[in-house]
C-alpha cells in the first residue's frame, strides 16, 4: 500500500512538471493571424500578447472602418490558432488521466 502511494505521488509530480513545461512552451509559442489573404497579419504569443502588426500599403487606401475590420479579423484568427494549439498540446497530457468524454480541463 505504501509503495502504491509513493508511485502515485511520483506520477502526480511528473504530471505537474509536464504541465508546467507545456504551459511554458505555449506561452513562448507564436502564431500568425491573417485577414484579406495576408494583407493584414498579426503575430501573437500563446499568452495572447500581440507582438507585431503588418498592414500592406494597399490596405491603407481603404476606409478606416475596413482597416479596423481587417485588423480585428486578423487578431481573431490568431486567437483561434492559439486556442487550437493549446487544446492540441494539452489534450495529449490529459489522455492518460482517463477523464470522462467531454470533460474539459481548466486551461
């Protein structure tokens, strides 16, 4: 019984270490969101920090509202990519936990 508890504690510690490593990797990752076929691009980290915005000169000739919409679309695209990548990386960690179908971890 004591040996089983020790093994369980080791597994829990390993899982905690793996989770911390995955969270650190996600925070450092960068994704690119685009709108209008790449005329507007943004680079976002896994922490949802916006690092760069690039706007093609041809878009600058458009109305302000169009530019705002394209920028919002590019940011939303990047947010979706961050969330998909986070879910993909975390789902592999949760696979060994035998959680019920549809159970979502609080990540």
